[in-house]
């Protein structure tokens, strides 16, 4: 989707007029434009309305909704409704119902209760998508297609089991290869017929969602499940594209959602869209990292913020209100990290069922005289004033963090060495250390080109996929700086250990050998003791805490920069640097505290000529979006109190006020600056 062709940033959200009497619709059409909104996501959960039985389709209500949106100058993000099948379908075709982890077939209810490998579900959902595309292909309101909604969940039915066997045949070709890669001679699991293979669930190999007897089997099932749901999406995508080839198609992702490999999904999405629901106590850096991950799914292209709440959520244990200014601040945070939209769930608060207490533009009182509406209207006025200036601009970065869903699955399926190792948490530690110092970061896949970056970080690269080691070696040899950590280089893509000593294929690059891995109890620490100074940030003899896992490593060609301070491995390396070609490879053998990571990464950036953005101080976030002839510095104050930010040599015009900005400037609590500077 080329957002540069839009007249202004998309602003709006999910709208469900079919849930209301039509006498209310005219008031909605007064209030939504009054808030400055220009897009509505419609038809998300309307399958039962559109198709009351298998042989009947009724689009009359949706026709009126689409015509109403166009008449009032509102774009339609048109959903296919296939995220929840109708009750008649479950009754007539029980095969569409999922079977859960414990082997029980579900009944009708909830949503995403459709077996992704049910031929009936696939056929009927694709037919509906085709009929919608054919009916609305020329409708003037239609801007964007939205397939299903927040894909997720698993199914363990007989059809999925048969499809899993087919998927395995395609991957491995022979049972001999499968037995080898799953190491099935362990516990006498050798398979002699494809039909002997069963799904890993509570009835077979797994005793919980993340604990399994055979990591290879569970890892492949997770891949298969992600692929199965992706196939459902692709069927609808292809049906829509066959009729409306020039209209963009997407679905709404969920950030770091574990079960689906979003890098793989992104290849089949015209633009990335995602739903952002942090808690009030979610670290700012975590939300920023997730925005950057979503931007990274399509090589840094702008994305859409498809959902957030304007006030409060309804599904958390404690659903705190967003304090005045927070909704605006968090909306601009998304824009600062690459979003070309600000959208909400929802525009009118539901009257019943489980989301009736989820926030909305129009509250149950039904008018505009509320704090939430006033804040949304003010934001709409500001976004409209920006026009299309920011659209299509990107975030230039010289630092990348590598992220991989399959790597995460493999780590967290592992039986040992510790239950406390959580992949996303370790990635976030490194991201946060850079974010807190004002460095801009890209999140990239294990397949992406590394050459644009001065520094590449790969925390806990447990899984080394085919060709990865050679690509990283080439990057470092050409002058790049590469950093990886404990529990890296351990296994291949099927979770088989690479023999010959950890870190496996990375051993030559890193110049170390990891002999053992020690797991520390919760609250237990070792110490990192610097041998020599590393820039001005880490002084010789300075000490820092480390925890979770400690690799006991031997330096082969690597230089020892820091050692452990405690236990029987006191004095063994914990931080090493290995020159390789024109670059260098670093290894961090434990999980360090924040002070160490800020010092280490700050020094690495200094030595690489990578500069932080201006305006950074505690509680203040900075990013930079850029186009050919201009840049936009975002300065976001996440503090409740006013601060003064120093912009250094960066000067320009604040897009939100039109005033010139330079030097040291005040920024109100929860305030936002967007400073335009021409090249």
C-alpha cells in the first residue's frame, strides 16, 4: 500500500453499526467526522449477518453501511468477517470446530474456533471473500481489505493430524530423514509409517504448552500450525486479489504474539497492520520495540496502527484509564516508529457481551461531551493539520537487532537449562539499553541483508539456520560489528545440537569454546569484572551483575574483555571480542544488568561512529523519520512533569504548532514535538 498517495494520515477505527438500530447511525455519522476521523474498519464479525444459511447471502445492511461511509467522506477498511464462523455452520458441519490441546472437540462459541485445515471452512470463507470483493470492487468508499481478524490459536483434530503428515512429507521427503532430524531413536520413537505420527499435545508428546518430550516434533507442529493459518489467509487474499488486484490487503497482527511466524506472514501482506494494547505499566521501550518489529516485517516500510484503545481495555485484570494526554502520546509513539495511521478499537462502545467495557470514541452516554472524545477530536485536528507530510517516510538506522519466531519456539520448548530464559525478554534488554540512550534501531529477520548496518545484535541466537553462519561471517569480514550472547549457536533448524563444541557454527567467528552452561536460581547473580576499559563507559575493574545463565567459555582467538567474579568459574571469560576480517564479533556469556548493557553498547556505538539522536533524557523518547529532502525528529515526553530537552544542532519547525524550535526547549508532561528539518 502506497500511503504517500493518501491526502492525509488515516485516522479512525473499528465500527460496528450492524450491532445497533439504524436510528443511531446518523448520530455516528455526525460524531465520527467531528472527531476528525476519515476511516472505519467495518464488517469484522458479520458472517452470520451476511450469510444466514449456506445457500443465502444478504448484503443489504452492509450496502447501506458502505454507502453511508462514502456519503460522509469516510474510507472503508472492509473486513471479510471470517474470524468467527456462524452457528449454523458448526451445527451442519461439526468438522469446522477445533479440537483443543487436551483432545476435546469444542462446541460453537467464542471466535477463532474454526479448524484451519477444514475443507468446509476454507471453502466457505474463500467464497465469502470472493463475493465481498465482487460486490464492492468498485465502491468509492473501499480503500483497504482486512482479512479475518487477529489470527491465532491451534487445532489438534484428525484432519490437522493428516495435514501435518503431508506437511512433514513435503519437508523431509523420507521417514529416514525425519527420524534423523527428530532424533527418534531416543525413547524408541522411530517411525516406519507416516500414519504412525501423531500431533504433539497433552495426549502424546507435550505436557504443557511449552514443555515437550521431543522438541523437533513440537517445533515442526508449531511451524505447521502457523503455516495452516497462513494458508487460510492466503486463500482469502488470493480470492480478493483476483477481483481487486490494485487494492491493498492486510490482516491485523499482534506484535510479539508467539504462535505465528510474522516474518513469513509478512511476505503475503501488502502492508503490515497491528493491534497495540500495552498496559499502563508496560515499559515504553517494549512498546517501541514492538512497533519497530512490526516495521521490520517489511524491511522498514511504514505500517498501520490498526487498533489501540482510546481510554481503557476490558480484558486485563486491572483496566486502568489512560490518563489525560496518554492516548495522544502513545498514538504519536506509533507514528514516530513508522505508522501511517492511528486507529482505535472501537468507535462506539458495545452495549453488551464481553467488550462492553472496552473503551471507545463514543461512550455509552452517546455524545461528544466526554474527556475521551475531546482528546480524540484534538488529536484528529492535529493529524489533519499534518496532511501527508509524514506519509511514506522511513526511520534510518545503523543498528539492527535480529529476531526470529522459530528461534523463540525452540528456546522455549527446550527442556533446560532454565525455565527463566525468555527470548523476547532478552531481546528487549538489548533494545532497551539502546533506546534509553537515544539510538534508533531496526528489528530484522534471520534472513535479512545485514550490510546496511554498522552494528548487528543477535541475543540468544540458539538456532543457526542453513547459510546463516556464512552470511554473518561475510558481514563481519566486510567491517561489521556483530554481538551475540550466551546460549547461541547450539542447534540447527530442527533443534539438533551442532556437535564439536558450543557455539557450533559460530565458533570460528566468535573465537571461543563454551564448555558448560550454568543455570542460576531466581535472585542469584554472578559478577562481570572488566579487565580493561571499554571507551569511557566501562572502566577497568568496574563490576556489574549478571544472571539467568552463565556460559563457561574458553578464549581461542578472542580477546578477553571481562571475566566472572564469583563461583568456581571465577576468572573465566564473560565478555570477549574477536577480530574477524575487517570487523569484530563479540560474545556476552551471561545476561547482564542494565548498567553494563548501556555502557557496553554505548561504547560499541561510539567506536563505530554511530551517534544518538538529540533530545534524549530519562523518560523522553526520540526517533527520526526521513524522506529525500527533509527529516522529522520526534521527541516524546513519557514523564508526567515538564522537561527541558536539548536539541543540539537540530533545528526546525514544530509541525504541531508551526513555531520554530532550536536549542533547549520545554516539553510539557506527556508532550510531543515533531520537528521538521530540510536537508
